[in-house]
């Protein structure tokens, strides 16, 4: 190998990698120590999701705390619930329920997974929520009403 080829390889190695716009300007993950206590958000999101599905609250009210995919999934569920209410002739009403126990775990730094028990008149349900820290605030990246 010639000396010029060795110099060229050395020059290539010293060139810094370019960063994409998403790395510089996109959402940045946050560690748990940079984020507020997740419990109040978990309880409020649970309450809101139950009321949204019942038709008593607008989905837009919690959009800022939801990931885009979660928003789309909840929107589909809201439409199906509205169609079911319309087919049976029921009007939307505010459900009566209480928030029970909140069980959380932290699978990795900046991620909280929770199961929130909701007790209504007829039955108990669980709302499973995954929160991820982005830009120093929590965002729900998964919400499932079981």
C-alpha cells in the first residue's frame, strides 16, 4: 500500500459523523431523574381515557400527553364507542367510577409501565399505560383499557 493511500484512510477516519435533523431537533429522551412524579399523570390519564371512551370528554383534551400512535388508536375506539351508543340510542354520559390501586414498574431509565385499577358500578377494569420521558415530560406511548 502506498503512503498516499494510508493518508487518505487516516483523513477519512478523522472526519466527524454528521448528525441528522431528528438527532438535533427531534424529541430527546429524558431520564427518570429529570421527570416529575408520574403518579398524578397516570391517574389523570386513566380518568380521562375512561371518560373519553364513554363520550363525556373530548380526545383533544389529552392529545399533548399522547404519542401519535396512541392518539390514533384511541380515536378509532372513540368512533366505535360512539357508533355503538348511536345504534342503541344511548346518550353519552359521564361514567361513575373510582381510581383504585396504581401499580408501576420501571423497565429502564425514563420509562414507566403502570396498571391502574378502575372500579365502576358494574365491574372493575384495568388501564395499562406506558409512559416514556421525552423532552423532560412524560408521554404515553401505549394505553390499553382491559
